């Protein structure tokens, strides 16, 4: 087969299909034990002992795989027992690992690459044909070597070991050299390097057995003193996973798809800031030489996660600009600053939470009001007292606020003259009023704090990589960062500690929640200090970065989320800026000296200075390969079609500002049901279709379906007007080729009343189809069994919210089909066997105020 660029591109796509099919997610380092399911055994002759599954590894139980036998041989001064993986294989491709793309930009690092080898997997627990997979991968034109992956039986499943082609051999003193040569020939080995008369490095050939079998055979020879295979394994990193008990709840640092008491529907695995990966790349939790200032309403400086431990205080130059003292402690209701600080710099002390930069120093600065002189004082104080980064989760209450000249100059001085001329890195929250922050006539004009050209303005995305509905937007948004909103989870962080005596004489707690921590924080107030902490990690990687360089790195390394059509030709989105912040990529770029000059320009290490810039290219389309260049693609047995259940869900976030305020939503179960399919990635010319049937799974081969969409290509849509309440089955089928797909079913709703917000209910998923192997899948979506309405108010001033539901009319306090009116703001209504029609949901503040999350589901 010809080895052309087209074939190479197609090959890369097919490898990516394998990875996605097996559950490998982007940028998950292979040395992370939580990403390596348990494996099975080698095909070599079994030894007399067996290995049981490692009880400390949850993935053993999750996959159900067990070690059946094992191979033991001498290694160093010990004996080692290895087991062959039934979850991973590895390949070595015929390409230069240092190759750069056409524009000269360095290739993206693949976290599954180790040396010249690339891990493929993990495979499903029910998949057992790694041998067949390797045979087919080896037949592909760009694969030089395909090999099994092993692991040390004494270490459990956490670390993959990839055998290279090389074996180190030392023959015994006095051994006959002619016999030694014959032994090498008998095993079809080639000499790579001679290190002495009897000390060699050899390589296996296509006629050889695998390196493990060859090693065991060589060790049995009376001629051989030492025979050891070479393994590639990921390096071990220390002190990068904090032991703090609430760390596992902090999905914004590492989103595993399920955290705390939040439902799994609130998460998308990987929708996080990649902070844990950044720690792992650095090999630490950031530098204590970096100081983050947080300007806010007050701070509990005695909180264990803010003051530091082991006798070394995190605090640097604390100050209260209202009292002119070094005690910025919060007054009654000043809970905001403590929560913000925890997101940025919470200490890794084994007690509670951690921030994005746990080792950074903390400069708490309490303010009271906004004015020219105050702005000048705040930023001058921070700069003169050694702040590297300044986090600002605040703004004016006036939606039409415009900065004065003195304010603009104060921020500019700090951003350009601080840090000995490198500039303090100033981060601002975009705001939480779902408002356009830019000037409509002149987008470059400076208005509010977030429009200042010297600051990093941060919008909010949620735990599903969606826009948080409250987040402000505009031309000056730099990046988005994970926070709460739009049906996602809230952020867990530090809270003001202690209690207070209420006017009634009862004892209440300080802070947003009872205890020292809150799990209800969010808004751009949380997104902003998260980015500030990530900036501290960048300075930990490269202390000499200027403020402009840090901003450019964050923008250039961010991940594009949301609708790709939202991004302009420069890669900028009004909602997300240049994308959701990616701490790992940013720290890596800083460490390696790849310093962007803007969100779209990248200075290459070999470009020879600041003039060597290149616009980040859009990946070119995959050229269509010639028919004889398409590699064999048939490594998997055809499974039985699956039927997966998807609920319809609608998620909204809002805020009730005082008692008596009401919000009304409308959903429709029987107005219109729309099915949409698209396939953004796949083989050239791939073609997917959808079939829908009510009550049972569609069978296209016998024309058993109610509706179908089988247009050319893979963009399909079906609409069912006035759908009957029942179970609908959707079959996604590959008519031609392989690729990834997105499927969405939507129960649409309409309203002519501007005071009523419609809430579409959606069932969505994504997956991969492999023609002739995993070529179809069926989803079941129900509308007739239950209608569930839930609200909660995780943040606010003693919110007590009620919810009412009524079919075909707006509910009232005395006219409803279901209601939730318990004390507090966690309410749930379940209507069994809902009737067709429209349902209205009324949320009312009985007392207090705060933000709420609304979840509606239909099954």
C-alpha cells in the first residue's frame, strides 16, 4: 500500500476512533492510575502462581477482569512478574516523532505517547481480542510495530509497561562465542550495539517471538548470564494529588463525570480547567515564590486553607482599606472574599479544599467602596507589596458604569510597572447579569473594568462545557473558566468559619453554609480566581513571563467549547473568549518557552525571537485517499446492538431577588419532537442515518420504522408534530464509513408571553460508529412515565423558594397539579403518567433571596 499524506491522515483518524471507542479522553495523562482499567494475562506459558485482582484499585471491580496467569523472569537483581494487558495495546508509527506540521508549529503532545510508542485503549471490559486488534493494526501502512502492553503484577493496574524491540544480553564468561551467535540466530535477533565481547543490545525481528517470550527463553540458556527486555513506562510524579478530603468534590480542577451528590447529568467528563494535569506536568503544586492578591469584601484569615500550615503562613501584607489596619476580616455578610480566595490559593494541607495554586502566597485586600482614589490605592498597594497576580471578582452595581481616566491609568500602571516592569497580572470577573459588556458602537472603547485592555476578563462555563446563562459576554472576554450555572454543578471552596448570635438569641453560622466550607459557590466570581490561580502556575513554570505574555498564553492554549460557529476568524467567541482555560496546555507552553503574542499568534521556539510569529492554523481537511491507500479496518467483532436509555432534561439557572418575586417556565410534552444528528469527524464520505419508531426498536432491513432521515452525508433531522406520549426508539446507523456523531432529541415549546420562559427538554448523547463492526446503536427516550421538577438554591440570603406545576395553565398557590413548599429551597415534584399538553412551572420566593437551579426531566 502506498504511504501518502492522505493515508497518514486517515490512519490518524482511525487511531483516534479506536481511542474514543475505548473510552480514552483527550489530555488524560497515561500515568494517572484512575485512567487504567485492570488487565488480563500474557499468552506465554503460565507459571505455577496466579495473581489476584488488586482490591485497592477500583477499576479492578469496575471492569471485572482478572489475572489468569503471569510470566516471571529475572530483572536486575530481582525477579519480576508481569501480566499482559487485556485493556491496552501499543503501536509504533512510521513517522518522525519530532515532525512539525505544515505551518511549522510544534505538534500537540499526545498524553498517550511514550517515546516512539502510542497507547491504544482502554478497551471495553467485555472485549477480549487484543490479539486480533494487533494483527489488524500491524497491517496498517503507517504502523511499524504493534505490541501488547504489560504491567507489574505486584503493582496492580496503575502503570503500563510497553516492551520495546530491544533486549540487553550479557553472556557468561568463558561461553563459546560461536554458540552465542547461534543462540542469537535461533531467536532471530539483530545486534544493535556491542558493549563488549559478551555484552550486547539486540533487537527482535518480525520472525522473533515477543520480547517477553524471547527473554524467558534466553534466560534458560546456560550461555546467558543476563537477558532483560527494555520497557517504556510513564515517569512517577510526586506530591501532585492533594490529600484534602474535599478535593474529590472540586470538579473544576478535574471533572471525572460524577462528583458529590450532584446527578451525573450535571457533568461532562473532562469539562474542567485541567489543573490536576498542570500539577502533574510541573511535578508540584506551584511555587511559594508567587503571590496572589485577592481584592474583595473581607477574608477569614484564620481559615486553615487560607493561613497555611506547618508554621509557615501563606499571608503576605494583608490590609483593610476601610479601617486602615492589617486585619481584613469579614464583617457581617462579607462571605464572598473567603470563597474566592479558596478557589485561587487554598492550601494543600490535608484538611479541606485546595485552590488552583495551593503553594502560592496570599495577599488579602479588603475594600468598602469604589472611587478613583480607592482604585489607585488598591492596585498601588498590591504592586508595591509584591503581588504577582491580582484577582478581582467584583464590579460596579451600575450596568452602565464607565471607568474614569484615573481608574484606567491606575490599572495600566499596575499591569505594566509592577513586578519590576514585567507587570502584575490582573484578572477580572466578567459579571453575572447576562449582559453585553462592550460598547455597541465602538467595541474597543474602555467602559467597565472588564473592558480594560490590560486585564484578563473571565466568563463562566459550567460543568458540562456549556455557557453559564448568567455570564456576561463581549469583545473583551479573554477566556472562560468552569463555574456553576445552567444546570451544572456548583463549586466547593472555603467559607467563613465560626458562629454568630442572631437577634432572636439563637446561634447561627457565618458564611454561605454551615461549617468551614461551601459547595454552593459559583458565578464569574469563582471563574475569576480559578484563572488567577492558574496564572500563578504559569509563573511557577516560568517566573520571568510578563503580564501580556501570561494573557496571550492563556488565550492561545484554551480549549474551544460550545458551538464552533460562535468563534470568529481569529478564534474568539463573545461568550467564551478564546475558549475554556486549559491549565495543562498553558503551563506546558510557558515551561517550553512557546510564548504567544496574542490569542492567535504563537512564537515558535525556533523562530528566533519575537518576530517569528505564525497564526495558529486551522487543521487542513483530510485529503481523500486513493482506494488502494485505505488500510484494512476490521479489528473488532460485531457486538449485538445496544439499547441505551436517555432521559429528556431541561436545566435553567436564575435568581429571585426578594420575597414575592416569581419566575414562570413552560414545557411541552406533545407540541413537537425534533431529532437531530450530526457527525463532525469521520472518514471522507462517511454517511450516517437515523430511524425512529414508537414503542419498539426500529428495524430498517424490514422497513419497520415510523420515520427516517437518510440524506447524503451525516447531517440528519426528523420532526414529529404533536407526538404521542410513549417510548421513542432512535437507531443511529452507518450507511457508509466510520466516524463520531452527536445525537439530540428535543421536546420543543413555544410561548407568546414574554413573561414566560420556554424550557426545551433535550436528550443528547454522542458516540462513534465503526462500519461493519460497531455500525449501529439504539437509544430509548421516554415521555410517558414520569415528569420530575426539582429546584434548589445553593447560594443566597436565607432563600425559601417554592415551586408549583400545572398542566395547560399557569399555577397559583391554590390551583396546581403538584407543588413543593417545604421550608428551605430544595423542592421536588414528581407527576406519574403525565397527560399530554403544556406544563407551567412557577418558582416563587416566599422569603429571602438567592440563585436557584431548576431541573426538569421526563422519562
